[in-house]
C-alpha cells in the first residue's frame, strides 16, 4: 500500500489517499491516533458501479461520524468502478436486471448471480489485502468492523475473515442464492438496515437473508421509505452498535 496524499480535515481528521497495487482508496484516522493509542477501524463498503469520487461526500460524512467515536475508517474503489477496468459481462447483466425491474418482473437468479458474484469474487480478496496493510500501521488497532456496501460482499467477508468483529449491513442490493449459504457461517454481531419500501430491493429476500445469519446478536433496523430515504438518525444507531463492539472494555 502506497500513500499518495495526506491532508488534515477541519475537524481534526487525517485523510490519506493510497493505492493498493492499482486500486485507489482512502484512509481516515482521528489525528490523535498513534502507536501508543491505536484506534479500531471500520471498513466502509459502497455500492458497485458508482465510483469512489462520486460517493466521496457520503463516504467522508461516514468517516467523520466514525472519527467522532474514536474510529478510523477506510474505503476501496470497487471492482469495475471509477477508473478501474470494467468487469466482463457486468453491463449486460445490469441491463437485464434493469429491464426486469422496469417491467415489474423479478430478476432471474442467473441474472442476479451474473451481476453480483463477479463483484464479490474480486472485492473480498481485495478487502482482505487492504486489511493486511491497515493492521500493519501502528495507529490502527486489531478491532475491525465492516459497514455498508453490497450486502453479498459484506456477508462473504464477514463469514471467512475472523478479523471482522462486527458488521453493519445495508439490505439494499440483490442477493445471490449462494449468499444465503455463506450467511449461515456468520456468527458476528450484526446490525442490518432495511428500507421497507426500497423499490429496487427484494424485501422478502432481505428478510430471508437476515433469518439465515447464524449470529446470536443480530438486529434488523427497518425504516419506512425508499432506497435513498434512510433517516439521518439511522447512522447514530449504527455508530452506537460499533461503539459497543469495537471499543475496549
């Protein structure tokens, strides 16, 4: 991992851009974090296909919220997004899914798999490599959360990487059937946000996935409203969830 820029934001946060090989990312840390007082880190997922720069205002706001609770946070450019090479077949799968949704039809499992699984297969190893690098930094503690993003990515990463202590998931993307099997391996504390009237999400599939998680502590946090109608106070509840599970007792 190679840091390319560093700046201090006005609320005493250090923002460092980096490249992990050819993958761009951003790491935010409270300015007070150091080797004597390392801080937990939250890995911030984001939707596929939008790009880190377009998402920057929302990502930076999430990073400020994390820093206010004493946490570092980081994001990676998703596979096929930003200036990264497209994933073969992704545009075709996305168009097929949109056609089904606009026609009022349920997308087929083959279309969902073609859209989501190549993203998961690429993103999860990249997050693991990035986490290797973050945990080598003296100011970062080995207490790790994952927040948001494509829920299938978060599910697989949480299932296979024991370094993830807790996960806050957003049930706002389509779910391959294999993700249900992976969910049965997840035992970490979970906070799952569901927008009840999300026009682009299969509510029943989201509820089925929540039921499949094997975690003894899991909370479904449902709000009325569409995909972009998440209330501001929902972030406060997610922050309290991470504070419970990442803060040293």
